[in-house]
């Protein structure tokens, strides 16, 4: 009986080690693939601007120059990121000042074709829906 328990223990130990090695190989392989995966490359128009959907960007810094948008009349086009976001603040205090200066009214920016030159409509940006407290 003791011999059978030892055999069973050895068998289960070997099975456990094999399972752990298999899991480790798969996890390491997935992590390695994620690390080696190239970031999405946006197409570039004839003016040198990247264009596409922000869904394909992996961070704010990798967003395209021209962002896919739907205009006020349902027209699909692109807006310049710099026009959409406005100036970037350098500090929290500067960010609050920019927010205070923004109008409570919606603002519009041009909607372009992918070339970034041809205006095909407008994109409406609604004001923030929160209050700033001093």
C-alpha cells in the first residue's frame, strides 16, 4: 500500500511539473509576441500627415495627425488633432486656465478629406459638461 502511495505521489508530482512548464511556455510566448508586436502604422497622405481612427492608436502620442470623425451632417472625414484638442497645457494650473477660457457654446472645426486640404464640412465640439471650482 505504501508503495502505491509513493508511485501515485511521484506520478502526480511529475504531472504537476509538466503542467507548470506548459503554462509557463504559453505565457512566455504570449508576452514575447506582445512585446515584439509592431505598433499600428497609419497611412501618410501626400502632405506628410498621418490619418486614421484613434481606435488604432495605442496612446495619445501615437494618434494620427488627421483623426477620423463624423461631421455635423453625417459626413465622414478627418479633423486635425491640433484643432480638435487645442493647445496642450504644461501644468495643471495652465490646464484649468485653458478650460476656463473655453466658451460654454459648442465650437466647430473644419472636416477635411484625408488629404487635409479639402474642406468637406464641419465637426461640432460640445463644451465640457462640468463646472470648474476655484
